[in-house]
C-alpha cells in the first residue's frame, strides 16, 4: 500500500483508467469520503454498483463500472476540482452546472457530500470536490 496526498484524485484516476480500458470493475482503498462519493455516483446512475470488501489487511471498495447496451461508456469524464494545494469553496448560488445539467458537481457541505442540484435546492455551499459527466 502506498500513501497519496490526494486520495480522491487517486480514486477518480483509477475509475478513469479502468473506464478507458472498459474494465468491468475497479478496486479503490476505502475511506468514508470515497464511499460517499461512490454512493453519489451510484445514485446518479454513473456506475452499476459497489461493495466494500477486505483485500489482504486493507478494506477496499469494488466499483462496478457501467456501459450502455452497445458498449459505450456511461462516464465520459471525471475532473478533480479542489485539491490539497488549492481548495475551492463555493456558495450555493455559485455552484456551476456541469455540461448544462448533463453532468454533476460533487460538493462536500456541512450536510454531507451531495450533488450540485441538491446543494442549490438546500441553499448550502461547500468544497467543490469533482465534476462527473
């Protein structure tokens, strides 16, 4: 196991790489924040599913990637916005729409990790973690 300074970026990169190669599944190390992000991806229909499993002495999240019936990728892109070196915080009215509403922005708020649509509705801002489209 290795240490990374940005575990969310690492997870997004693993998903991006597996998606690019059209793998069925990808494993990422478990953390509470990553689990919340993966739950959002499932709820929004970007992945087929996930489960938490033990791999050696570490807990992992196994993510099942989703493809259309003709084999196209459901996830076109993932982009990390806020990084350890440059945190990006937004107010509820400043949360951007990703591809005019076709994608999602993942926001870490005081009421949990939620999608942009819900953050605007609840009028809460927070740290802008990533864009998924």
